[in-house]
């Protein structure tokens, strides 16, 4: 609505001038994004609990450049190829971080 109401009964911009309320975002649109608190909690849990045995095995496969084997293993464990790819990205990122840190 580029033009404002004119407070007249007839015409293109007829009607009482009002201030438009902001539309609230729907829960379905808000869903999916992780909050900073959730990210922090997940990082603490990862730090305390460490990696699952299959994750350690996958990291070892990635270090030895057996990517296809690692992908097959994660797909078997996680169910879908998309989840598998996401997990491989996460674990390869962790390997790169540890290399940068010098471990």
C-alpha cells in the first residue's frame, strides 16, 4: 500500500487512515533455525561425551582418504544419503580444525 487513505467515502484511496500492524512470524516459518543456547548446549555435550564409535571410525576412514567407504558407513548408520553427507561434512570439518590446532 504505497498511498495512504484519504478519509473520504469514495475514490481510489477511500477509507479511514489506519496504521498497519506488523505480521507476526508463524511458528512453521520460525522452525528449523537453531538458537545460540542450543548450539552452546550441543557443543558442551560434544566436548563432554566425545564421539560415537562409528564417528571415530569414520574420521579414521576420512584421514586415510577412504571417502566412499566412510559415506557408505554413515549412510548405513544414519539412514539417508543427505544425513550421511551432512555428518561427513561435520566430521571432516572437525578433522581440519584439529589439524589447524596441531594435534
